[in-house]
C-alpha cells in the first residue's frame, strides 16, 4: 500500500465523486482511479460503489476508512514533527493556553526560563479548553495552562496561581474614580460580555441572587476587542488580573460585595511521559 493510495481513497470518501476528488488532490482522474483500483486489488474487494450521484463506500470501504484515516493522520503528524525537528534542531516545549489566560504572568515565567536555559524553544498555542485537552491527550502539547476543572485520574494537576477579577473601564468613565463598585452599580452599567468567561455563570448567579440583571451592550470571545471597546468608553469589562494590560487609558475597580477569583493550573496527561524540559518549566512556574 502506498501513501498516495490512502490519500486518494480519503479524498474520494470526502468528496463522494472521483472527478472532484482528483481535482482536490491535484491529480488526473485516470491516475486517481488507477491508484484506487490498485488499492482495491490489494484489499481484496471493491471499496466504492459508483452511481449517478457519485459514489459511496462498500462495506469493505466502511471498514477500512477509519483505519486508513488513522494511517494518514499519523503520517502527516510524523512529517510535521520531522520538519520541525530538522528546522529547529530540537522539538520545542509546546504549551497550550486557554483563551482566557492572561499573557503577563505566563510570558514573565517563560522569559525567566529561557534565561536559565537559553537553548530551550517555546511554542505557545491559544485555543478553547476542549481543543487543548484533546491535543494534550494526543501528545501535541507538553503542558496546558487553564482554569478549567478536570479529572485528576486523567491529568496531573499543578496549581500555578490564584488571581482576582476586576472591573475595567476607560480612565474617563464615570466609575473610574470610585476604586470599587457594587453589584447594584454594575447592574446599571453597560457591560462588555465574554461568552467564554469561566466565571460568567458565577457572575450572573451573584447578580440574580441580589435581584439584579447584567446587561451586555457588547459580546466578544476576544479580550483584546473588549478592552478596545472599554478604552472607547463603550462599557465595563470584568477580567482576571493577568489579562489586564498596563494601560494608562484604563482604570481597574474591585467589586465590593462579591469575592471573585479563579485558580489557574498546569495540566499534563497522565499517560504521557513528561519531558525534562517541561519539568524544568514547571519548576520555574513554581517560583512564581
């Protein structure tokens, strides 16, 4: 079996049409058809049934599809690792970062670590929590930094830090000189909402318990957009401390009648050995 046969087979599975699959694979249809025929001969039977609508998998084709998909995925990943290894002369430490994790503390630790170990190379990947955890289990990340609660049977959990949340407004916002605000005051303020905020349910619950309702004038899953809107005076955004930039155009306020904070963890998959470089990086995190 040749890899181009696997590739063409998966292309036909995706497009359900030999002509479209050939075009997507940048190969002539006769070449693709010949490769599929050769694969069918090797597998001992037809893999596709052609009809007016295009083609569909035979029972044998359905049996082989997930196996050939795994072969293709492993090959692509192996090639990517090989290219990265040759180009960098080493495999970097890959850190998956939750979308809501502020960059300030992480970047300080990473920079200190590289001063201690100049030959180390770091890869920082920001993605949703589910995506990061799946990639961690597949060995694509050495560590995942998140505030998401996980099963300790699956993951090694190292507590990194605890941080408070603040209300962020423009320096010329009417609330900017208050220093702290109440839930009642916030309920009367246009808020800039983060649908992916891990404390969102807690916030809404606290407001509801006090007979208040949060009004979100804007919503975005990107902190930088909400900060820019705050700078423009569009409203207030509630953010964890490490996500708030050192910006003279912004003011940070505490919430008087609510203690809101989160814990941030570094996760490792228990069924994957930890590389020495990643262990050293964890020690650097422990230094604060």
